C-alpha cells in the first residue's frame, strides 16, 4: 500500500480486463479506480471504486485501517466507476457518514433505488470538514465533467483530491504510480482529457484558478502527481483550446484505399515543405479517440474522405460528430474529397465544420475523381501551402 503522505494512503485498484472505458475507449494498459484514506482522529475514505472491484477495494481499505473504522466516505463524483461500491461500503461500515454535495446525494439515491442512506453530510463549495490535524476543504467543480463534481483539499498536507481531472488511462501496476516516474504521462492523459472533458474547457479553466498552490494531486484515475507545474501548463493549454504542438494532423477515411493514398501523399508534401510534425489517423481502422486527441493537440487539420451514398463516408462522419460533441474549436482545416460519380463528401464536411466554433476552412478543397491523377498534384501542393501558411 502506497503512502501519499504520512497519514494518507492509496487504496485504489487496477482493472486490467475492462474491454472499453465508458463503453467507448480502448484501454491498452487497463485503468485504475483510485481511492484514498486519511487516517487522523477521524478516518475519511476518499471515493469508492467501480463495482467490478468492490471486494479488492474493501480488502485494501481493511488493511489500511489496521482495525479502525471509517468515519466518513467522501463522494466527489457519482459516476459508477467511482460510486459503484458506496452501497457495499455502507453494508460493511453502516456507522459511516457519506459526505457529498447535494446533487451527488440525489444521484446516489437514483443509482441505488430502494436503498436508504441515513447518515449523510451535505457539503458545498468552501465548506470544511475537520478530521483532527487534517481539514478537508471542498471546491465545487461543476461540469468537470458531470454537474455534481467536487474536489477537496487536505489543507494539512496540501493534497488535492481532483476527481476525474488530471486523470489518465492505464493501470498503475502497468504504467507508474507517480506521474514523474511515468515514461509518457501526457500521451494517455491527453487522450483521456479531450475525450472525457474536452467539451468543458471553460469549466476546467475556472476550477484551475481555484486550486491551491503546488498541491500533490490525487486524481481518480492514473498516477499521483507530486510536481504538478508542467501538468498545469498542459491543462491550461488544453482547457483553453490552445495549440500544444506545431504541426498538421491528417485524418482520412477511405473505402478502397485511394483516398488513403492521397492523404499519405499530402503527408509527404507537408514534410518536404518543412512541416514540423505530421500526424495521421486512418479513421476506418485507427483509434478515433486518438484522432480526437490529435485534432485538439495540433492547430491545423486536413480531412480527406470518400463520398458515400450522396453523403460522407460514415467513419469520417462519425469522427466529425465526435469532434463537434467534444467542442472542437479555434482551428484551421483543409479538405480533400474523393468521389467517383458525384462527389459529396466535401459538402457534408463543410457543413459540419461550419457548425463548430471558430473553425476556418482554408485553401481550395481538392476533389479527387476515384484515384489520384498526376494532374491533381499541383492542387495538393497548393493545399499544403494553404494549411502551412494559415
Ligand atoms: C457504398 C458506396 C457508396 C458510394 N457513394 C458515392 C457517392 O454518393 N458519390 C460518389 O461520387 N462516389 C460514391 N462512392 C464512391 C467512393 O467515393 C469511391 O470509393 C471513391 O471515389 C474512391 O476512393 P476510395 O478508394 O478512397 O474509397 C461510393 C462507394 C461506395 C462503396
Ligand atoms: Fe467521470
Ligand atoms: Fe472516472
């Protein structure tokens, strides 16, 4: 069992077998459901875990308690990956008080029909909970990324319990327990951030300004962060929809391979012109969540897609729908469409980008008829110049 500080222990669990996080995101290295316990005059347990791991978590808790009984279960977030073991916890420790915001307590009832929770303490932004030497102070974090989310700070040890913010995919036994010992924290933290919270940049920005100075950050997924300075800079860029890395992201969706060849040719042209980084995603076969991540990471994107039933090839349509759902904005895009009899992909892509905030389509869209023809090269060169100079 890991010590976060002298009195704060990690009691979370790894899930190495979950097929998809939130039934949508692949987990190459699993996921952790983090939970902590503060051992003071009063004992506070910080969040439960997914119902898939209730027994293992209760076992970790029992070991950490060394014969004591918990006084409080603090519920920062009611999504089932963290609240799925609240009822089981209360069966084992019926005297414990559930500490949560009013909305979280309402959701607790909704998720547990017929169950009564007699011992509850409702807290709101700014409230404190004294534990002895330690005192918890609550920070409301509405819509980061659910409405009931709260964070809390242990004022004695300056540990921030940040709920899903600062989380990362990957089980701690497979990656690292401490973020500073993680080979590449940002990669899977970025995929997590944009796909889970991307839409809520303003709310994340707002809560960032309410955080204590230089805390140890104890999130609900992924490594514990001892030095948050660089990570705060990333969060500030991400939540303000700023450009993290200079370069161009090319997303392509091809039925028979011809549009894919055009996309790869454009990548070569961009590199030859000195583009600092060209990232690619085959929207039909690669992880589209990785594509969402890269769309937000780079300031510029090229979409290349086949026409399909007088519309847009569905993997490209799905991807643009995801970008729109996650609040894609402040970006320059260029378009390539392919069609054999009546190209229609470009019209749909233009309509979808027009519905997003401050997304500018630059250059002249390139229309390929079935397959790339040498005569298409000047138009691709011009498109590359347009996106590079945008
Ligand atoms: C089911 C299906 C529907 C298609 N619908 C259209 C269409 O509405 N208009 C069009 O010009 N081409 C249409 N196409 C042709 C594709 O756009 C064609 O595959 C493309 O021109 C070649 O690029 P690719 O090799 O990247 O798929 C369709 C192809 C398929 C398989
Ligand atoms: Fe969540
Ligand atoms: Fe979560």
